C-alpha cells in the first residue's frame, strides 16, 4: 500500500516515483548505513557531521560505477552486486597493490621496513 498527498497524480505516476525513490534514495540510505559508516558518526559539532556525510556520499559515488549496469573495473572479473562487495573488491585491490609496491621497494631498492612504513605514513 502506498500513501501520497498527490491526489491529482495517476496511479502509474505514483508507482513510477516510488520505484525511482526505492532504487535511489532508500537503497543509498541502507548501503550508507550498513557498508559505509553513515550511522557510525559520533562527532559533537554539526560541521563534523556534515563532513562525515560528504565523505560517505563521496565513497558511495566512487563505488557506484562498480555495480551492475555500470562499467567494469580491472580489479574484478565480475561486477559487484552490492556496495559491500564493491568495498571489499576495492580494498583487496588496494591492499594487493600496496603489498606489491612494498615488496618491489624492499627487493629492488633495498628499502628497509622502516623506510617503507615511513613512506606509507605508518608510524609504529
């Protein structure tokens, strides 16, 4: 059952608007809360909350092209079917590239673990 205050709209228009809302707004809220940390913000100032929401929007926008119907990425032979799968795929790809970079620096350039950690801004 759908309820609307648009009494002059036809049923097909109401259903069309609801369908677009569900595939856009509602799925964004679900994915943003479950996968991207939208509900995990514990800041006191409104400016911090706003920045957190902007970062979640940015992450969602960057992950959306990984979804079905969008263009494929090198990191995956098959497109992700959820935002969570896209997050995990990009994480695996980024981690793999970072490990390969660190190994290359250690083996070819004789970098120490401290040099690698310093370059990656990893302070023990």
